[in-house]
C-alpha cells in the first residue's frame, strides 16, 4: 500500500471543517432549534417580558454589587428571587425557558455522541471554559 493511498483515506483539516459546518447547519434545522428561535424572538418582541428582564437585570446587578461590598441582605436576595419568579411567570418567558432547556438537552445528547469518539468532553473543551 502506498503512502498516497493512506493519506487519501485520512481526513484532512478541510474535510473535518466541512463536516463540522454541515453538523452546525444540521443543528439549525432541528425542530427544537427552530422552536428556540421562535420563542426567543417572541420574548424579544414582548414588552412586558422585556420590562421584567430589565428590572431583574438591574436588581441582579445591584445585588451583586452589594454582595461584593458585603452589604447584601436576605431581603435583597428575596427581592431578587421575587423578580426572577415574576419574570418566569410571564407565559412567553416560561415557554422560552422550557424550549431553551429542551435545546440544551438535545445539544448535550449530541455532545455525548461526538465525545464518545474522543478522549475529552467535546462540548466542554470546544466551549473554551476552564476547569478548576
């Protein structure tokens, strides 16, 4: 067997990148991904949800600052939790969070399939996160 035939059988960087691109495109065609995009757009265009998100984000920033300076109280935490519950109680937000969770579960399943072929957790390493 010649070296050329062995090389031709080996995947090249270009072919692996092409497969990765096709994989990404296939993911965008999954029904759960399409539902996620629709739910995300609905939340982005929903005035009540956007106001609740802004309020929650402001309270979260204030709480984090208070915690960093040692001034956070249980009341501050309860106020933040209440705002989060109110946000999650908005039907379009609740739907978005459920679909987001469904998508994350599907992506985890795909990650496990890819990772079975590797010696590392593909999604975790590809995400660039560091482990302590």
